[in-house]
């Protein structure tokens, strides 16, 4: 028995002294048998194509105080793209590199001189977050992708390791590295009311309520890209939904067509104008070479006291149906061939608005769809003529343009200001809700360039879709439409 115990002790001693020096370099002994050193990404994360962004945590479980974490992570760039990384705890050093496609290099340090002193990392905690966006839009099934770890065979030591407060360095297998999982779920297109049954009349009613100002969840936005053009929850998607409900979709369906590609095949862009009539009455008319089966408008009624008394369709609208709502002086109007079987309309007066008080409607946004449920690029203009469609007098020298359009992540806005003064540059969604205030202050005359990175006022990425950028000054305003495609 004594000889057997002596043999076991010698075997353990030989295993310890033959272990790689990098496993516990520096002062101290090997890890205690009950110690844990684990890096993971938490439970499986669900994501949806069209999501503006989602966050993946980097979690650690360290038994002993740790002052440094070095990681090289891997991901599938055809499925997801990292946007940025951010620490979740106070550290002295936090650096990352996204320049190598498919890899993320991250270094976290807590013991850099000079002070302040930052406590080392220990216990169970989330040390950082990775913000991703979905790269692909066209998947035919749910897809599971992983976030793993990269070890360069040309590196003499490991690329993924931690350094303890006492100087010991741990890597695999002492350091346990657990892959992260992201499940990219295929949207259930047409299921707007989220009852798992797409292409129902209830979905159309829910969709129409959205155009009247109701909020959508991220799943509803994804499911609402009915025509698969990458622009979520547009009037074209509602028209397409109605085509499917009326069994008229097979001929019209063109899956996967890009918005830019479709725009090139479209005719002359439609224009809408407000035609002034008698006091308390204005009309919206259309001028287009294409036939329109759906239109959505967002109107600013001004800040003065007043009310909308009636909104009605003209005979030129044929069998179209109308719905509207007014909230906080913002009026939303949807006009659509509800049956999915009526004849599309072209040129002519579409609808009239009667109002009381000092109401001064201006068009903030206009969105159009053809009979197949695909978008027609439209330019909204404010009209003050009694006959015909003419552009409202422009403010001399006030100009706003955006490039590229459509854009993927960043749009450059070029401004021309005619005089020194107070100006406001803001971004709105198609329902007239303010998304981001880019500036609201005093500016000198001349040209300015402003970057919009596709985020809202709290820094979160916005969904794919159409957005209105409005430059407003003391003498007038200019509005352009930008299309964000992710």
C-alpha cells in the first residue's frame, strides 16, 4: 500500500512539473481543483433579419482576481456583422479591433498605471457587450450561427488567455471557452398580428392601425416586409398583403427584388401636392406616370389651434378606401384599394381636407405603392396653387441633400444655409415621429456637412425603412427622403 501511494504521489508531481510554463507563469501555484475560469456568451440569442442591432454579452466566471483578458473571437460575416464593443464594468484599458473580417480582437485590462486603482475582475459578471447587426436579409429558414474563439497556429503562446492578479497566466484547458449561439429566425411574413397565421384580414387591420400611429414590435416590423424589398412596414407591404388575402399574389410575387433594382424599373416618380381651395379646405392631388394602388401621407398641421373636420375621397380615387388619424398636430392618412381587386389610380385629385381654425397643412412624408404591392419612389411637395400642381416657392439658398440614397449604415447630409440664424435638422419616420435631432442651434451661413449614422436619440440603430430628414429655419424648411437598407 505504501509503495502504491508513493507511486501516485510521484505521478502527480511529474505531471505538475511537466505542464506548460505558460499555464501558470509567474508567481503562485497551479489552480486549485475547485477554481473555475470560464468565458461564455450567455444563453442562445434570437435575432431577426431587419433588426437594427442586438447585443451579445461576454460573461466571465473567475474564482481568483483577474487583471487582464485577451480574446480573439470568430463569427460568420455572411450572417452577422459586429458594429461596436463596450465595457460593462470599470476598467483602465478596453481596446478592440474589427478590421479583420470574421474576427474580433479584444483586450481588457484593470491594472494599468497611473491611478485610479480599479479592482480586478472576479466572480460571475458581464465584462462587455458586442453589438451586432444581421448581415443577410434573405434566408429561407431559421439559421444557427456561433461566436467562437480563434487560435493562431503561428503564435508561440495562446491568443485567448487571462492574467491573474498574482501574475499567473491561464489559457485552455484551465480557461474554459464556451461558444456563443445566435439563432437568426426567419420572419413569418404576413403575420402582422402575431397569431402565427399569416395573410389574414386581421393582419391587414393590424397593419392599417400601424399607419394610424399604433406601435409595432421588432417581430411585427420584420413580418411586415411582405414584399421582401428590405423596407419594413411600408404602404407597399400593406398593398401586397391585401393582394395575397385576395388570392391575387402569385402573379405579382417577386421575392428578393432589391429596392434600387425595382426603382430603376419604375416609371416617373409620383408627386403629391396640397392644392389650396377656399379657407378651411385643401386637396391632395397626384401627378404620376404610374398607377397607384396605395398611398400613405404624414401631414404637419402646424402649431396653431385648429381641428380637422372632414377628410374625403374624390371620384378619381375609384374604389379606394380612406383612414386617417390626428395626434399632436400630426395627421396620418392611408388610402388603399382595400379589396385588392380595384383599378389603380393615376393622375388627378385624390382627397380633400376640411378644417377649422388656423390650420396650415404641410406634407412631411408620402409613400406610394403600385398594384403589385411594390414601392413607387415618390417626391412630396407642398402646393399652394389653385389649379394644377406647382412647387411651393423655395426659400432662397436653403437646400438639403443626402448621399448615398438608399444607404446601408451612414448617410452624408449636405446643407446650404442662406443666412446666419437658428436652424434645426431632424430625422422623422414615415409616421411623422421624431427619430433623432441632429442639431437645433445657431448656425452661420454657408455649406455644412452632417453625418447621420442610422441611430436614434438614445444611440440605438433604427430599423430598415424610409426616413424624412427636415432642415428648418426661420424663413422656411426643406425635407428629403432617405431609404435605409440593412
